[in-house]
């Protein structure tokens, strides 16, 4: 049976037509509109209880050699490991073709194997351990693979990451990653990944991570994904607990995602350059919802909705070199103080250096609507045309004499019980309400046309 199938595959590779196929398995593949080689022809049996590692590896190798897709029927295939070769393409029936990990050192792995295609598979880790010291830190672990295309894949119950991509490029779409002990989708030193229309949930530390070993252009895009229920089981001060975590990676775009119920941030950019966070819908975050921090250099944060966090948007750490941002057209509401935390927050938007803040609507910030600067760390901030409602202090501006310039104009503040615009000594207001009194005593403040009710 195996020999006849290989001959058939060779015939297809040589240009045999679908009508020349014989046998029910091959006819089924042809009728589905996807020519390829049937896994059943290699002796693979769906829903068998035995280990089928050798049979599946043989099928994958031969199909890749003949440049044919390997077609797997519905059912469950139990294996210890699978190594993908360059040009490997495996197709199953979405949601119905499962490959279950029986334990070993790695599950599905690829090294320098370009142009991989996986479509319609469910990969289940089943709680079995992986060996990160041997390069296996995800149910799918790929290194140095360009042109990857993963589609209609479900990845569940990983002891580490769901997908781990190092030095890779390609597209990841219509993926479900759930119940991963570390991260759903982890990328390190990759370039131009396109991650879209995917769902990541119930992960122990982060949902999606885009990291670089050192600051470098990355160019990846994360769009139209849903990320929810992300914990911070490994602790830390923010490196864990994030829906989307971008670290040292330049030119990353995070657009039109729905991110909820994360221990820390919805989107966290640390030491990033030219990051874009737009049109995201974020709710129920434990710390800062949208964060550009530490040595970042360039951030566009626009047209997002944040409903429920300790701080809505934070563009800070000028002390560490963090600078240069646009914060525009965001709707930020319901920012809560954390009374058992020394950093209580309850702030709508916080910025420090070289930043334009315009056209935002902030409502129900329990401490401060818009915070500009922190101590000496303020330079060249322009805040115009914002609407701030129902916050004890509408706008707070760092009053340190060594701080830089700030221009605050044409903002509307409503329902500020402790002053519409106040000078701040760190987190403490000082002096009068500057909407109703002169700001001339503050040499670095320029306030024009602000109104309060």
C-alpha cells in the first residue's frame, strides 16, 4: 500500500491529473479541490490509540520531497515529535483533525525550513513537558523559517508557549491559542510577521509577544485579534500579564484588536521605536491599558477605547529616554485607584516628553484626568482640545522649576472637584486652579482658552 501511494505521489508531482487518481482516499482529496497525498496511504489511522510518530514523519518527509500537500483525515493522531522540512504543507479539516503530543523533547519543530504551510489542524500539548534547552519552547517551535503560513490552527494546553517563532517571517491567521502556561504566540528576532484574525486566551504570562534581542526594526503587524484572560503567574513588575507585549522591536503595528481581562496591560511597548497602537478596544486591565515605557522613541496611540484600568494611556519614563509620541482621539473611561498598591494611579492619560495630546475624551478617572510630567521629567508637551469629565483634578502639570515647557489650550474640563488645571509636585496639587487664576508664576506653563464647569 505504501509503495503504491508513493508512486501515485510521484505521478502527481510529474503532472498526473486528478482524474488519474484511484481509490477512495485519493478521490476524496481530488473532490475537495486540493490535490495532494493522503496520510492514510502511509498507514496513518485516525483515532488510533498507538504512537504514529514514525508513520507521520515518513508521510511528511515524502510529501515535502515531492512538493505535495499531505492531507490528513478527521480524527486524532498521537505522536511524540514531528520535524517539518522545507516546503512542508499539511492540511487537515479545521477543528476535526487533531494531533496529540505524547511527550518527548519537542512536539512540532522546524529549523531553517522555509515556506511551511499548516492548515486545519488542532495541536494538543496534553500537559506533556517540552525541552527549551533543546530549542522546543512551544507546541510549534520554528527557528530561521521564512515564508511560514499558519492558518486555521488550534493550539491548546502547552506547558510553555503555544507558537514559538525565532528569526521567522510569514503570516499567522485564524489561530486559536488557549491554556498555554507561558505565552500564546511568542516571536523573537523575527521580521514582518503578519498576525491576524486570531484568538489567544487563558495564558499564564502573556498573550502575544513580539520581542527583539536588541533594539531593531521588526515590522510585524497584529490586527483583528481577540486576546483575553491573561495572567502574570511568573510575577514581575509588568513583563508579564500583558495581552500584547512588544519589547525592543521597532515599527510594530497593533491595530483593531479586542483585548480584555489582563493582569497588567492590554498593549505594552517597552524600549520600542515607532510603535503604532490604533483602533484597539481594551477593557478590564489591572494596570496601564496602553503603555509606551522606558527607552521608547516614537509612539502613535490613536482612536483606541479603554474602559476599565488603573491608567488608560501612559507615555512615560523620560528619565530612561522615553520620548516622542502622539496621543490622539482616544476614549478613556473608568480608571480606578488601587488602594492596596503604593502606585494607586486612577489616571486617564499620563505623558512626559515631546508629546502631542489632542482630541481625547477622558471620563471617570478617580485621581487625575490628564497628567503632564512627573517632577523634573517634562519637556515639550502640547495638550489641546481634550474633554475631561468627572475627575477630581482635570489636568495636572509638573511644577518643578527644572521641568520643560508645556502648552495647554482649548481643553474642556467638567466636574473636577479639586480643580480643573493644577500645578503638581509629583502626585500632590499645589497652588490655585489655573483655569480660574493666573499661571504667570509658573515660567514654563502656557495656558490659553481652557474652560471648566
